[in-house]
């Protein structure tokens, strides 16, 4: 195993962990902020409502970035695997 393999393995693991963390954060956000948002709305706390919206937007955007990183990583793994196959591999 060379440095490139180590790097690909390590980044794959970290991207998976990042994805799990952000999915968990979104779940907690969605479950916990619903009642808080309603309380803020009823009390006309517009700044609090805006802050919760901003936090939610940041979480969803971060999830999209992690998804894009994972997809780019997957494509690079496929490209590297494809480049390791000899040119005459399918010739019989």
C-alpha cells in the first residue's frame, strides 16, 4: 500500500464520519428546534427565529458539501482503479 492508497482510505473514512455527524446534527436540529421556533414565533422573537433559520441553512449546506466531497472521492477511487487495469486486460 502506498501513500495514495493510505490517503484515499483515510479520507474515505473521514468523509463517512463527517456525513454521520452532519446527519446527526440535522436530526437533532429538526427535532429540538421545532418547539423552540414556535415559542420564538409566539413571543415575536424575530431575531431568534432568524438565527434558527440561519443555523438550519448552514447545516443543510454543509451536508451538501460533504455529499459532493464523497461523490468526488468515489469518482477518484473509480478512476484510480480503472488506471490500474492494464490496457490489454479485456483482450483475449
